[in-house]
C-alpha cells in the first residue's frame, strides 16, 4: 500500500508542474525558471542530506550514474518540458509527456531484464491507447498547434525514460538524498548556460514589480520543492521497491490529474473522447494496481 500511495502522490505532484510552468511565462525567460527550479530543489535535498549526515557517494561509477541521470532527467527533461509549456496548453503537455512509460518499459525489458507478462503488456498497451486518444483529440482540436511543442515533449519524455532506467540500476547502491540532490544540481548547469544565452523574456508583458516579487518566487518554490525535490525523492525510493514497468503504470494517472488541473484553472475543455481516454487509463491502472500478481511484486 505504501508503494501505491507514494506513486500516486508523485504523479499528482508532477501533473501540477506544467500549469505552474505556464504561470511563470510572463515573469522570466523559461530556461532561467528551469535553472532556478533545479538549483533550489537540488540544494534543498543536499542540505537535508547534510543535516541527516547521510553518506556521500564514494566511487566513480556512482558519480557517473548521478551525472548521467542529471543530464537526462534534469537537463534534457526540463529543457523539453519548459519549452513545450510555452507552446502548447498545460493539459496537452501533461498528457503527451506520459509517452515515457512505453519508452521506459521497452528499455527496461532489454536493459533491466524486467520481462512483463501478457496481462501487464496488455494493460500497458490499453493505458497507452488511452493517452493516445486524449493526445490526438487535444492535438487536432487546437488549430495551429505548434508541432515543435510536441517534439519538445517527446524529447523530455525520452530523457525521463532513460533516467528512470539509470535510477533503477543504482537505486539500492547510493544514498537517495545525495543522488537526487546532486543530479538536480549537475543537470542545472546546462540549463544555466541556456538561460544565459536567452536574451529576452518569453512574454514581454509589463508586470507590477511588487506582484512579480511575490508571485514569481512563490511559483518557483512550489515547482522546486513539492513539484520536484519531494517527488524525485519518493520516486527514487520507489525504484528500490517495485519493477519499473509497474511503477510506470501509475504515470498514466498524470494526464488525468493534468487534464483536471487544466480544466479547473485554465478553462481547458474536456471532450467526450478525452473523458473516454481518462476512463480507459483509470481501468488499466486499476488492473495493474490491484491484480494479485502485481500486489505480490509491490509488497
């Protein structure tokens, strides 16, 4: 049960990220916000590790893995996420990001030797069909939707999928706080370089300095701590508790949460096909979560 609760809480936190990113577009260049997000989240976790006197990573292999995770999850993942958020709606962005479980499932099959039985493969396919239904409906219903936004999302999803494989390989071999914190700090370096060369704000709106001084730091803090540091920490812990393909099934909940947030806060309209896709996703996740074979794997 702890795994199920942890996985659902992670997906809810991640689903909130695109709406929060969207809200920052009027305040600062997108890569600067991505840089702040990763730096604040990384420092938060490293300070916790220092306070708890956790053991530092000690060998070259651990640092290589941490660096690779930082580049794939933070540099590539955040780069794709933030640029996509400036081009397409938050709900659609959240949905399309969740092509990553399919990528990770395939990589996990070959690299981690996590062979899925037929029922899991079928549930995964059904869940992905639900995401495809929501994504295609949303894409075609928005005239002139930039194709670059979709490309950025797929790049981000690929980076996240690769990082999940790497996380799984070292989850039990390195301290969770330092590994998560340092990968965010390392991954922030390319984001900082990108932000340096980003000469102008994404949206050149005139913002009240008082409002900006309160609102923007608040949003970035929400992105960094409950939206990044804590979910990464929980996800790293989950990697040592269950097979990757089982955990990735919960990723299909993220577009459900994302579409709801998009509808509630940004007036994104949910169509019949989107609601159908949500139901399909919920059924597939429910099957994986509660069938007896999965329960034995998660406990």
